[in-house]
């Protein structure tokens, strides 16, 4: 990744203020995690959206929405660039994310994820896949909005990985709507940027620092037309192609450096 121009980074004081805002939100998130179970469904969703929107503001990120979600249960599939993807999707529409089991152990965010109804998947055991598909299908039948990253790992945003078809089978089994969503990150001049990419040996802390330093970062969320069909592999292919087109990415086949396996 080429070095960024210093003009694309905020000053030290601005960085400290942003990080202070993030720490304050994390502390508030501890309280929110305790309060969420006693709130009604509507208030719970409002509280979660407000918290994630405040997190974007604290980091100096502007979110631009193109399109809107239809009310009701659905499988939402999206390209995967960063931990910020989860934040943006929760602002778009409160949803239950599919995530690897390790996410549940993350401080504050893991607790919030659990309280928000995250569906944890053990992707290390192939034998667990049929049970995971059944679990996702059951949640979709119950009217849940389930968010998934079918690539299974993060990519830089310039390329998009192969979409795994398992989650599409769950939606087919449940007779649920399938809603593709594309994410793309731009700088303050409107140019594509990899500033938010969470790749390789990058830690979560260093990624947060890199994002907080970035001046004028914009995350664009594009809600695409719903998918229809009966073949999970074809649905996965079409979802990948439509998201690649909307995000401006090319369909890659391998990573130059491994991404982070945040979600299923």
C-alpha cells in the first residue's frame, strides 16, 4: 500500500480528540450492553443505531447511503473490507451478524455483539456447516435480518473474493429475501482509498489508529436490487458480480496478503 500524503491525515490534537471519543463510546458501550436486554425491540434497535452512528462520527467518518432496505426479515450479503463494514451495516439497518466464535471474546464489542444477537459460527469445523446453515435458516424464518460476508475474509476493496454459497442455501431453505449491499471507501477528494482495509498482520488497535488518523474518510453504502433464484452457487456468483460492479472492485482469486476472518 503506497504511503499517504500527510495532508490526508489529521493533526495530533485532532487524533487525540477522536480517540478520546472512541474510548468514551466504548465505556458507554459497556453500559449499553447491560441495558439492551431490558429494552423493547424498537428502543433496542434505536439505541444500537445511535451507538454505531456515534462511533462513525467519533472517527470522523461520513456515511453516504444509496438506496434503502425493505422492512422485514432478509439475508444481507456484503463485500468485506474492514471491521468498519459491521458498523456501517448496523447504521443501515440493525441486523444480526454472522461472526466467527472468537469475536464473542472481544472486549466491549464482543459483549455488544452478543447482546445484539450475533450468530456465531465455528468455521474451523467443516462438520458444523450443516448445523450452521440450519441455524441461519431458522433465524431467517423467524423474521430476523441476518448480515453475512460470504467472502469469509477481508479484501483491500480493489478486489473482491469468491462468495461461498452456504448462506445463500440458508436463505433458500427459509424462503427469505436476499439483499446484496456494496461498501466502498473514499477519501475527502472522492478517490478510492484503502485506508480502512484490515489486512495481513494489521491488528485491530493499529487499524483503529489508521482510520482515526485519516482526514475526510467516507464510507458509501449501496443497497442493490434483491436477488431471486433457486441455485445457491448461481446466487453467490450474481451477488459477487453485482457488488463488485457497485463497489468498483474486480473479481480476484487470491490475496496478496491474508485478510482478517471477522465473519462468516
